[in-house]
C-alpha cells in the first residue's frame, strides 16, 4: 500500500531509537557483547532478531537464540546495564532529526512513542538535544502492550487530541511500523537495517532528505474545531 503523507496531519509521532537519535549503535555494542559472552557472533541476521523490540522482548529473543529460554530476565538485566553504560557516553541526533522535529512542531502537535523504557528514552532525548522539543513522550514501560501492539501510538494520539487516521508516524523498524499501521497512522520510514524495503507511505535513507524536509516546512497547521 502506498499513500502520500498528508499536508495537514492531525499530529506527528516519532519513534526515538535509530530514528531520531543514534542509539542503535549503543544497543549494538551491548548486544554484541552479550552474544559473544554466550559464544555467538553478532551480525545483520542477529540484529534483525532484536531491532525495534522492547528490552524484555529482545532479551527473550536472545535467550531463545542462545538455547536458554529461561534466562530472559538475566539477559535483560545484562542488556540494560550494557545499554545504560554505552548511553552514558552520550548519543547524538541523527541527520535531519532536529530540523524535522522543529518544522513539524511549528505546525502540528508532536510526540515521541518509544519501545525503550523511560530511563533510556529520557537519556537519549536529553543527550541528543531533543528533550525540550517534545512536550509529550511515551515509553514502553508506561503501557500494557508496547510495539508491535498499537497502544503506544493510540496513547500518543489521544494525548495530542489527534485522529490516528489523520496522523503520521516516523519509524525505522518492522516492529514499530506494525504498531503504527495497527493504530491506523500514515507511516514514514528510514530503515535501521540496510537493504530492507519495509511497509511504508514514505521511504527514505535519512530524515535529512530534502523532499521530506520540504514536506515538514510546508505543513499546514491543524484546523481546530
């Protein structure tokens, strides 16, 4: 299915990790260390198992891969510690993120809907200089069913007073795309995994894409009833 992004959306909701902020590299360091500790290499196929998942879901997938299905809680604790350690070094906004967020914010309500726990989401947004641009953000540990369920996106749209069917989600992973689609949003995608062509309404290699930036600058403010 292919639709163009609306010129007058009700709201724009952004994923964070790997989309706005270069945190996937931090997660990859922590994931690589855990795979190595269990005697396994870590490459694109292994990254595809965990990208976009909640920390707990990623740990469960890793436990199954390691043949230790009962070790999910221990692996989750190790993954959290590793990501926390890496994020302490700082994370940067990805190309075009700041400009895109500012342009969208000038016209329509915006929010973040992330599959990270609140602790890691706050560190990522603050480190990248994005925290003050978002009056609303929602983390995986604040809903009953995180992505790929639609709850995060539905919660964000409700808080913004927006109709999901007239709102836009920005995503980078299949897990997040599934959540946005299930909630009924348009989906703009910059994939974290190279060489993939996920479901999308707009697809690009960077938020700095000139056509995408022009779309954001030309957004018509939402008409309020």
